[in-house]
């Protein structure tokens, strides 16, 4: 019997390539929800590379209407979803949108139409599997949550907390660590550190940073396309583009560029480049803003200046708090100077320059505290305990403490400082990841897409000729075939357990 597979396709285009090669190797019927811009939409309307039985263009379904509050209440009850929490932490709706201010009714109306669309699609086709990337925005996260509540087999392609390794799982973040690895290594901490260095997520992020939006020719071509070729129709058809007229985008881009340079000048002049590693200190790495690690995973702890204040007033006497800026925050124009000043003005806090290696801080600190970041996992490799504020893939490690209430923070810090990291626990966890994951540079593959289709990541509203897409699929065939084979393994495994 054919599997019915529903894909969520977006501008990364990775899922489109996976769909093609799954169809080539596995008997199935394909369906798709497509979340792209107007110019890219044309490709999906007429392409013949992947024979989807039915498609829905996400933004075509979202109109301005008055919300049905009774329906939204039923959604919350039926699926155990807090809609306002999801909406309030959508970067487009509130804090990070400089172009348009959404009203309460507009937000609720969008949520209602999304839920009606998702329920309609699921009821109509009754998919056996749903395939999508780890959801970064409210609308695909809401889709994920509804699918999970409806007991649909969800297959997420996502990275692990170890660099260059991916997994396909039904869990957005946590792992089913009840299942132990069949082979557990007996590596020392030194050997584990070498392992971590060979799969460094810091190195992976740095490689992405060095390439993302760095092409001068790509920038100039994208500016020409946006100003003189594109009709910018998305400003009317996509709520994510509301208010983004060409003039506003041009002016704000110039201001943004100037702010970024000025903030970097301030960072270079004022942040600590050579911290004293001989002092007793606790390490808090800042998260990059506008990311799912805060907005989705830790919505109640996303104000990082406030979090630093709470942490520093919970420290035992004799310890300093070292706060380090995230190196890829450049892609968001760095933080406001007022944020940096607030942090630096806090007593007993040092703000570290983003270029300083995090490994040196972890090797010399007494404890790592992070909201939901990977440094909480990396700390164990350096025999350091860690504290987190959300459920993560590595929450099950005994050296990791999850804080559920800020009132408990002081006592949790004191207890964690007494915690010893057991090498056997870390070996067991790493062996488990090695067993369920596969080597794949997801971030690098995203950048390849950016370079080929989107002028290095500067402009996503582009036309994609079918010949260009077909050439790309051939150029990257071995990667798409590999990913497709991993998905097919999961699909067959799920079918075998029915």
C-alpha cells in the first residue's frame, strides 16, 4: 500500500529535493504545503520534477478577516496548545518587526485560518507521514503541534547538538534517551574533547558565518533584482512582508548597515578580549536573538539582560559571571548598545568579546549556565556541570540541571557547583547520538542553496526556472539521495511497527 506523505516546503528547498528522491525510490503519494514568496511560487505552480497529487500555497489561505474566538478556544482545548504563547513569540508579529504593527484581531485571524487550513488538509488526505524541517516560526510550529496531537508520524530533519550530525525524529528538541546504545565506548575526557573538536558546532557555525551574506557580487545583484525587477507583490499577499515597501526596505537597510558597523566598533572597543581565566567564574553564553532556541524552546526566559540580572544576584560570594556575546549575532546587526551597557553596568559581571574561544571559557569556568544553548552540553566534555532553563536534547545528562523556577536558581547553582561529571554518563550519551545520527552538514547545505538560488542569502523572492532547479538537483544528487534514503529507512521502520 502506498504511503501518503505530506511535505512542508519552504524557501530552503531542501525538502523539495528530498521529496523528489523519495518518490524515485519509494512507492508513495506526495502532497505539499508550500510556504514561499510570490516569485518563487511560479516554479511550484508549473514544475514537473515532483508529481505532487495536491498542493496548498500557505499564504494564499491567509486573508484579513475577523477571528472566530470560539473556534480558537476549541483548538486550544483539543490540542493542548497555548496560542498566545506561540503568537507572542513570533518574531514577525511583535518585538522584531520594524515594518508593521499587527493588531490583536489580525494575529488571532491568522492563527484561526492556519488552524482551519491544517485541519482541513489533515482531514482530507489523512497523511501517513509528515516531513518538515525543525520548525523555526509560529506557523510551521503550530502545524507540527497539531500533527503530533493527531498522532501523525512526523519526521523532522534536524541537527543534533553535535556539529555536522543530523537525525530524523518526531521530537522537536528532546530525545527518547530511554533506549540505550548497543555499543558504548570507554573514552577518557581528553578523547571525548578530541571527538567534540572533530564535530565542533562552533566550527560549523563559524564556517556558516564566513559565507552567509558575504558575496559582494551577490549583494549587488540582489539589490538590482529587488529595486528594478521585482514588483514586490509580497507586501500585499504575504503578512510576513506587510509594510516592506521598497523605499522603507532601502532606508532601513542603510540604517541597519550603519548601526551594525557602529555596534561592532563599540564591541571591539569595550568588550573584554582577554578575560582573566584564573578567577572563579561562571560562564553564561548569550544566545543569538530572533532564534527558535529562545522564542520556541524558552519563551518565558527570552529576555537575556533580565536573565543575566537574575543569575548574577543568585551567585555565591567569590564567583564572577562571565557573559560572552554570540559570534553570529552579526547576522542580526549585533545587539543595541544599551543592552551591552546594561550588562556591563551590572556588578560582578564581565562582558566578553565574541571572538574569544568558548572552549577556553568552558575549560576554566566552574559552571555553565545557558537558557537552552549547546554550551550546556559541551560543558560536560570539559568536566563542568551546567544549568538550563528549557527541555533540551541533552537534558537527561546527570550533570545538567533544569531550572523550573527562578526562585530556585540560587540553590540550584550551589548544588551544581558541587556536581561531578561522570565520564561514563557522557560516553553513553555520545554513543547513543552516534548510533541514531548520521554525518551531514545541514548548515553548509543550506548555504549552498543560498549561493545557488538566493544571491548568497541576500534575496529570497526570486524566480526559479525549472531547468535551473533540475541542474541543481543533479549537482547535489548524492546529498539528496543520501537524505532520501535516511527518510525511507524511517518510513519503512514505522510501517514495520504498525
